C-alpha cells in the first residue's frame, strides 16, 4: 500500500461520543491457578450471558485483585433472568477481580487467554464485552424513597447505537445522582430499553445514558430532563407523554414480493443460486430455497442473503430450485419461477465458510482493487468529496465503482485465466476523502458497505469463490488506521473549526446519523458526511495543542487555516498509549517502525495490548468467515517481535481453533516489507529487509513489547547482514528434494521485493532473486510480481510498459521459478501500460493504473475448469483473445500439471544457460522433476537418466549419460522437460510453441 497526497490542506475530526466498541475475545484456554478465599468487604455481582454459549452449567473461576484464585472450576452461578446467570462474590478490600467462566466439563471462556478484569458492583459479561449494569434491572435506585409518589417510565432507544446493554444515570429533581454508571435498564423490545424510576415528590429527573463500558449519551453535554409519566428518548429526541414503543402493533399480514431473477449455475457438484431481493413493508427476514432432484428428495434451506451455495450434490444430476421470501411476521411469498442446473464431476472442495486449506504454492494469485475491477451493483457506487475535483465526475467514474457482486460475477473470468487465488484490497469500512483502495481503515469490525450488495456480501464472495475451488486472500492493515482514528478503539474528539469559511466543507452535525460510507445523510445530501468530525467551540477535555488558533497560513482556496484542522501525531490529538506521536524521519531507521508514514495514516502503537486486542479481534472475524490467507500491508512498519509474539500466533491459533490444524498450516500470510532497492539487504539494514520477517527471534527480550522492539532492533543491527540465519529450504541437494526445516519460521511469508524491483528485465529478476534465497526461511513461498497498485520495477511510478514480449518472458519466469506467481489486474492485456499508477485526486482515475477494468469484462463468461473457458460473449470475449491471456492460460495449465513447478526446490548446479534451472518435489507417491529454460538455450549435466518430455512441445528425450541440451526457444518461450512427464500440455499459443 502507498498513501495519497492529501486532497485538501485541512480536514476535520470527530467528537463522537457513541463509538467505542471493544474488541471481541480470542478463545484460548488459560492455566488454572490455585484457589483461596477473599475477606469480607467489597462485593461484585457478576452477570454472565448464556444465550451464546448455551452450556448446561456455568461456573465463575475468579481471584480478587492481589488475591488467590478459587479452586477449579470455581463457584457455581445461579439463574438470574432470561439469558443471564449471576454470582455475587466477596472481594474483601480488593477493588476488582480477575475472572474466567466454564461449563465444569473443560470448556472455558477466559477472554482469549487474557482473563476478564472486573470491578465491583453489578457487572455484565456478554460475548466478551464487559459492562457495569444489572441486565435484570435488579439494582437499587438511590434518591427519594419509593412509595406512592411520582413515577417516570423511561424508554431508551439503542437502535442506531449498537449497544448490547443500557444504563440510566439519573437524579430526581432536588435529589442525588445515582452512582456511576447508574442502574441497568431492562430490554423491553427490539432496540428499546426500559426503566421505572420512583421520583417521590419530584416531578422530573435529570438523566444520561451509557453502555456500561465508558460510552455515554449525555445529550451532547446538556443531559436530559425527563418528566414523570411515560417518556421515550431516541436519537437525542425526548418525547413526553409518549405511547409505549413496545405496545402491540397491528399484525403484519402482507407477504413479501416473489423473488425474481432466480438463476442457478453449476460448478462441479456445487450450484450457486442467485436472485434479486424481494421487498416487504417491514423487511424480508430470510429466504426459503427448495431444491428437488437427485436421490435426496426435496430439501428446504433457510438463507439470509440472495446468494445460496448448494454444495456436496450428486454428480451429473439435474436439480430444480425455487425461492420464497419470508418476513419477520412469518408471512411467506409465493414460490419463484424455477431455476435448473445440472452438476458435473466432483472436485475436491470444502464446505462454504471454511478455507480450502491446501498448499498455497499450488495457487497462482490474481490481484484486484475491488473498487476498480468490476461493477455489479451501481447503487453502491460512491464518488466521495473528491468526485468533481479529481475529474472522476467528468468520466462518470466514481472511485467506489467495483464491488463484491461484480467480482462474483467475473470469478469465471479469473478462473478461466487459470488463477485459483484472488488477492483483494482491504474490506474494512474506510474513511478519508479518497478511500476507495481500502487502506484508510475506520471501523475494522465492519465490512465497507460500498463493496456489498443484497446477495453479494463478503461472505457470499468467499463462499462463491470456494465453490469454484478458488481462494480469497484478504489484504489486512495492522500498522495504521485512517486519519479519523479507529472506531471502537479511539477516534479524536476534535478536528477543525467550522466558521463561515469552512461551513462548505464541514457539515452541520446531525445527531443520530452514523457514517458508513454508503448511506446519504439527508440534510447534507452526502454519503461522505463529516458533521461528527468538527467543533465550533473548543470542547471540554480537548488535548490538541493550540486548538482553533490561526496558523497564519491559507488553504489553496484562500481560507484561514487553524491549528488542529488536520490530524498530526505531534498535535496532541492522539493518545500516546494507542497511537505513536512522531513522524518518520529515517526510512531505514528505528523510527520507521514507530512513527507516522503520512498524515492520512494514523500510526497504531502496536506494542500496546489494547491495540493488539482490537486488531486481533477484528481479523478473527474474517478468519471465521473462511478467508484463505492475509496479505499484510506495511508489515515492515511493525517490529518483528510484535509480529512474532502477538499477531502471527493469534492468526494461527484462531485458524486452528475454527478450522483445524491443516487449515492453520496452509493459511497463507504474506507481508509487504517494502524495500525499494536492488541489493540483498535494504541499504544494509536487516530490520528493514523482507527476508528478515520470515524468521523467529533468536534471543530473549524484555517482556514489555515496546522495550523488546528496541532491544531486538539494536541487537540485530549490531549482528549485521553477515550474521543472519540462512536456509537451504529452497535448494535441492544435488538432484534430490529434502524435507524443509521450518522450525525457525516466523509464520510470515513475504512479497519478493528484490525480484519486483528488477523485473525491468527478466534475467535481472532471476539472478537477483536467486542471490537472496538463502536468507529467506523458505523462498518457495515468496509472492512474485512484476508490478502492483504501488510501483512498477525499479520503483517506477508507472505500470510496466516494457512490451508484450517482455511481459511474456517475465510471466514465463514467474510461472516456472520458485515462488508464487501473481498478476495485477489487467496486466494480461497490458492494461494502462505506462500510465502513472496513482496520482491521488489530482487526476481522474481513468487516466491512471487504477482505472476501471469492468468495460473489458462486459458480457458473459463461463469456465468449467482452470484455464478452460467454455463460452464468452461481448467485450470479455475480445479480452480473452489477447496474446498474453493465451500465454498465462497455458502457463497456468503447465504449472498446475507439474508439482515441481509449484512446490519444488531448485538448483542451477551443473547447468549452463541464463535463466535455466532444475526443480524437484517429492512427497509420498509424488516425485516430480523438471528441467526449465526461459528464452535461451541450456545444457544440463549430472541429471538423472530416464525419459524426459517437454510440456511445451511434447519433444521426448531419453537421457543415458546424465546430460541434456536444449536449444533456445525464443523470448518469452519455455522448455520444461519433465522426467517421465505427460508430454505436451495445452495448445500452442503466441509465445509457448
């Protein structure tokens, strides 16, 4: 990832009170210490949510702060109210306790190994979230003595807040406040909480509300004044003498509309069924899919979206599907028109929602910027604040144009090219003035709605890819958030000054409206509404230095600039505990791992456990959805100790927990360690070199992560480039494959930056790559590409324009040499060759390397297998006829048929020729040995005797003296002589012939 120049010289910030959402826990059993009792004194009443776990029994295993643990399994909890159990425990003089929960039979909830830190009083633990409240409304209300006096019945709405509990903190007029955080409200109906308050002689109360976890609604600092009687509070609006919002409504008897556009498409023994969303006066709750055919009879399945992946069907069988829509009241529509599909042969595919869990080296990667690839749903297109200024408007080309639906629709195009893995840009909700690329994360727990559609959620994309035997690699960012911070961790409470000059940019604050990138705020008419990010007056608790003071400078428009109008690490806007507070000064210095890259990218303090838990919890969500791996953005800007101690083990543990050990072994993590130089070690700095991140630590450091990062940095810099670990994992021993030693592997593979930098010429890339391979833990896992969304070779800012022959030669090398070949979208037709890859909003996207690709994909395409297109119509048929398309299709066919080209170790010993090598892979009954030469001739000496067949021409050679000589095939062409091989694979094309 690379950042953009800022589109304006000023931006705004957030004073959002209602935003913090703690990270969900990672499950991991903790050690059970010895037990002891606590002295009388303070108490804690711990409520635990049962609906998610649904255990038979619930035990609380705890230790007062400074005290000893109870004996395992702890003390039994008792029923409290629906979905809750509780236990009141003595704490003595302790001000809190550590706690875990279990079912008495070995199943634990210990907050992902961290244990729960609880205080005193009434506390709730619900799905990993701790709050101060009584969910059964059992707390005592201070203030006037209850009796025959006045009463207030307060209903509070959390529909737009996402709270899981609600407390009311109040005082009757003339009385005293409740103790913080107040008393728990009772769930009344969907989105509403209720509390009856005895007022005594008072006729009103003053109140504020909170979620028990530090997030408050105090009516923007004014508190609420609520009268006696029934009152509702919703989105900062108080309604006195209100109707009961939970009163019985008129029954809903109207059924949803009949699902239309039902389409079924078979892929092996899976069928992907899609349809258009139904409409309903109260909303569609689910769909019922009825399948008939085969020996299983009629099967009805409930579906939450408009995509249904039906897997594990019988081979060569015709199935018929109909769909009905159901609303929350149980009204069911009539059945849709029938859709019919006939299955084919059974491929080895897992169930939806689980990673494919095969060796990642088998899968060539196609890399797409999702928002620029293909538009499947125009209703989620968004141009943002830079739509006009960038020139995108003139091209009718909004930055957010492509989406998951468009990608699902063209998976057959990618499969037809022969790719079995798709690397997509980050999916989390972004926020900036130009955020289509995904690297300005704002809410890491939410998928950006501008990428999703009805029937094409992120889960639908993952499932649709898996049904085709294709993997999804998700781009992830651990290093930084957007300039607005990270929702649920920290968002700055102040940005900017909204005076008369800036009112055009800073929107008027609209209480209750929450930015999601997609929804248009009614008053401003903007989906990029920013009214939550400014202050007209300095807010209480502001930490930004010199807030609102004119800087003396002017914006390009001539407007006065104020301090704190733009995020800065040195302004005091961001707490040091959660964010680093410095700018990078030396890109090969220690500060490159602990300071800001750019003002758009607020740099996380990744050594802080709160930050670590936030990020681990966020990415657990996507692991659970079944993604097959992570491409790690800006990996070099986080200390290796933090990766090795925290993030990489957390990934492995979660995958193993959710999907099993085999899935964890093959969950592919590859990092961007951006070393834009041609030497083996990045300007002599081991800490800033890609291969460095593939290794575990070799020394013990401080238990404090921040100290450990500095200790490791200094130690490894002193060791220098000549005293780093080496590996033979990528190399043959003579002609023999050997079992690789991964005992010191960190868990992170990397993008091969050295080959990338040298791909201006394939021979340079080959020799530079080979020169570095002893310093990686296992270079056969390196991700290899020519250019990307950041740079071309030699740190060029343009997409590769070396010519079609050079592209063919580069591809021939990538698809046969060690590593995993990766192609940036459109390179198969030299899309936007020579164009500047990125110029931010200073030029239209259509003129850059990130232009919209969907026009080249218009029409229909079906692919029954990798590299095999069954039919194509329209523009996509023209695209598929291009020479590099034919080239990459056949390269994928050959690579897929020869295991040595996928997973083999290699050697150049005994070989003459420029780009010539031998590769071998041996495992169980597989023994694959191949001799490769790219473009030029080669001679091989000391090879095993036997029959060799060329996968390109079918030429057969019998070797009896350990020697084989191959003539030069021509630029971009190959010879791949396979010992006891199958012969010619695929048909001749423009280069492979």
